[in-house]
C-alpha cells in the first residue's frame, strides 16, 4: 500500500485488489461532513467476446461513450464506515461476514 497526498493535499492510499486492479482510499474534500472515497480507480468495462461482431471467447474491453459516467468508488461518512467496521473485523478474524 502506498501512502501519498492528492494534488489538493488530501491523504491518499493506493493499493491493488486480489485481481491486481488499482484501488484507492482517499480523504474526501467534502465540506459538509468528514467522508472518504474507497474503491477501484477505473471501471474497466468488459463484454463476453462471443457477444461482439468479432466473436471469440473470454472477456474483451467494452467501449463506453465519453459522455457516460460510471461511479467506481463509494463516498462514505464516518457513520457508514462505523457500521461496516464490525463486519470487516469479523471477516479479518474468521473469513466470514
């Protein structure tokens, strides 16, 4: 896990998930209440090759128009994180949720 700061000076942790997908945990700039951003950095949409005109097998990149926004990260308040923590701690300890 790499700790750094955003260009605006907010704490940023960068890491990869078990599929080697780039993810991050970042302090939000929200002025309302303290929040964090957490999740994958890019959506990386895929489609089954068999569903494309070229055909084939496996997953292939799926182009998304530039005018489409896909949210990939959760924007969580302290209360939301507090609610998730017991479940995450149980998973760390037992492997169950």
